[in-house]
C-alpha cells in the first residue's frame, strides 16, 4: 500500500485556531487516525545552516514525507508567507534546493522586492 500525505492549510484567527486545536484533542480518533495538528515555525535566522539551524530550516529537516515538505515550501512561496530570500535560507539550512521544490513562475518572483507588512 502506498503512503499518501498532504498538507492542508487554512487562514484562521488566533481564536479559531485555539478552538480547532481543542476540538482535535477531544476527537474520538485523536492519536489513532491522525497525528494531530502541527504548527510550523516560520522564523528563519540569516545564519541558519547545517546542524545549528533553528526554526523553519530545522523543521524542514524533520522526518516528513518529501511530498509534504514540497507542499509546505510551495504554500509559503505561493501565499507569500515568507519572502523568497528567507525560503532560500531555510531550504539551504535544511539541505534542500529551493529551485527543485518550486515551479519556475514562483522562482521568478525571487527577483521582485520583498512584500512590506
């Protein structure tokens, strides 16, 4: 049997997230059908490399199915959750190559200036 994994994301308020997390812990299937919710650390230090990497690079080095890692990096780039330069640092710090994870149309946005928040 082949393993199928997928990443799901939905924008919610902090209050809605707390409600979802509580409901998940109270669900009958908690711990048997799913492993729960995962909060992705979205911080990237400019010096995150190798074994000393923290935050997102360290998270990406975790034991995840490659498809989930690719979907997460795609989501972060496509929704502009992190600027491309931070995604580059994160993937390098995790031992990955960003240009192999993203389609060309997202890689070309790397040359655009960072989105101001």
